[in-house]
C-alpha cells in the first residue's frame, strides 16, 4: 500500500475527506506510534566512523534515536563491543580526560554545543589513537508521506492503516465506541506485527524449533 492508496482507503472507510496537511500529520503520528512499539529490523541502521585521538566524544548521526551496539576495531578486526554506562560512571572511572586508551565504555552524553537537536556519545577512556567504530542504531525511516512507499506500507499495511484510522477518528472527534473499535483493530494488527518483528525475525527453526500449537 503506497501513500495515495492509504489516503484513499482511510477516506473511504471514514467517509470523510482530509486535507493533504492533516492526513500527512495523522500518518506521521501513526508511524511514530508503530515504530516505538515494535523492534523491526527495518528500523536499524549502521554507520562506521573514526575516533579522534585525545577526543572523548563521538557525534551521533543526525537521525540517531538510540544505540543497539557500538564497537571499535582496527583494520579487519577484531571487533570489541563497548559496554553501555551512564555519564557519571565514565566521569568517575576516568576522571582525567587526558588519560587515554582503547575505549571500553560509552554513554549518551547529551546535545552538542553546536546543535541542541543532535546528540553526542562520551567514551571511556579517551581514545589514544584514531580507532575505527561501527555504530548500530535505531532511527525513523523516511515517512511514507515523503517517500510515497515504505517498508511498513509494502509489508504490513494493516498495522499502518489501522493506526491511521485511530488518528483519523481522533481528528474527527468520533464517538468513543467508534474510537474504541478502531483502536481494537489497531491493537490486533500491532500484535501480529510484533509476532513478526519481535518474534519470527529474531529466531529460526534450527535454534528455536518450529512453532507448535498444543493439541487438545
């Protein structure tokens, strides 16, 4: 389901016409709700970079939301994965930033001084050399509003459609029973999506065995 098909379907079901701006806002709210409810592989991104010797900070990507993993490596490897701590731990464990070594820990430090909307990671200890990094992180993919299509629209349009229907009902100030009905449909489709993102895509038959239903 692309964006045009989504808008047509929602307007047909609600028997209402939405302006382009209003429908775009509803769709983005629905996407954000889904993306923070299910850990889909489509919401993962990785980026490589290089630490600067003597600099304990690493700028996060502009679309960064949270960390899945952060590793340092040299050449072809091996990869050494850093442990997540808070800033207090790193400040206490490494009170002298000039003391350097291979980083073992990281924490989300906070916004950069140049841009309050972007985040920085702090490392401990301060890098002693220009070391390569690989960051796997959670991000919001380009909205179907902008791209016209999305992984969600192509692979699990029921969740997107029902989430937008809930936002549409709120926008129209529908009766409580109507909102409850749309929300129940959304929760059902979200459960199925979680079975995929949090279940099937995180196991296989070799390690976990095939899904079995108990015979009564």
